[in-house]
């Protein structure tokens, strides 16, 4: 795991956006894995700006989102499809047919999950997967106890996740308790993974993900198995890390090495 600790949440968004821009500049036909939640919003705003300034194009890219609520149609304002349209897709030059979000209103959601896996495989796999982090250590909607090699499937949400996401729903609005989510195995298959976490309420999950044991009790700890996982944190989210100075030291060494190689 590469651990990058930056002063503020804005710095985290900027770092993430630069990574996406570099990926698309090098490989315009990249397959991108995308996430919802509050954390990626600032990154999406930066990508929209870069696209409008013609610094990056999504015209040849494809995207696959991590998850969706089961029972919400694409037009539902709380669906993750709707979120993606509002916060990214409608404002960039991506072709609508090249964006995929699990289908929350599929007549046969079990089959829809299998098809989603087939679609990802047919696209050649995911080049760069963006992740947020749940307070309970979930990635996508892979709640604690999720199989570490799981594939896209239906998952029951924990009461803690339902409570965390209740802020997006009206008090009298139906809030789904089930989801369709890429599995942990699906996420681990991505060639590169970028997890962003900001704010003090993520600090315990961040500590468990990086310094805890590899365990289904903290699904994000599965990233310890990934060969190219980058975790970008602000100071508040990094605050519970025991070895924080060591991670800063490694990152300074990494940057110095990159600088030396670039100047050779
Ligand atoms: C949601 C999503 C996750 C997201 C997480 C954190 O439930 N399914 O993909 O990463 O919770 O959300 P936030 O970024 O709003 O803290």
C-alpha cells in the first residue's frame, strides 16, 4: 500500500484528480471504476473543470460504478446512477453508453450482478478503481463479513451504514436496506486502486485498514493484498495511525526517488 498523507481534504481531491488525469492522458481508452458518497465529490468537480478546460477527455473512456441500491430506479434522486449523472457524467464528454452502474431496478438482480461481472471482463477489466471508505471499513457496499474474494452480488446493509446514509433521504422516504455491489474480489482485480478518506470520522477505519489484520471484519483491509493500492488521507483521517511518521518518511523517499529518476 502506498500511503499518502496530505494536509486537507482539498489536497486529497487534487491528488486523486491528478491521478485520473494522468491515467486518461496516457491511456484515453481507460476503464475507470467510480464511487459515490461525499468523499469523491470534490475530485469529480476537479475532473469536470479539467474536462471543460480541455485538459482531459473521457470521450474514449468507460466507467463502472461500484454499487447501487436495490429497488431504486435510475431516475430516483437517491439512486447512485442519478448521483453520477448529477455530479459527473452530465458535465463531461463521456458517451452515456460507456457508463455502467449496477441496475437497481433489474427484474432479476442476481442475473444483473453476473452480467455486470461479464461486462467488466468484456471491457478488459478495470484500470483504475476509485474507492471511498465506510466508517465500518466497508468498500463499495461490502459490509463487514463480506467474503474477501466475493464478486458482484446483492448485499444487506448494516444498521450503521443505513444510519450513515439516512442523511441523503427525506425522513418519510423509503431507504433501501439492500444493495448491488462489486465484490471485494472484483475490486482486487482492478489494476490500480485509489482509496480516498477524509475527516476524523474515518480515522478508526483507516487505522484498521492499514495497520489491522487482514480480516473480513474490515473489508478495506483486503487492499493489503493489492499490488498497486494508493491510500490518500487528510490529516484528520490519518490521526489514529500508529506509524504515521514512518509512512510520511516512505512517501518522502518515494518522491525523492521519482525526482532523481525524472532528472537522469
Ligand atoms: C457509501 C458507499 C461507499 C462510500 C461510503 C463512504 O455507503 N456505498 O462506496 O465509499 O459509503 O461515504 P462517504 O464518502 O459519504 O463518507
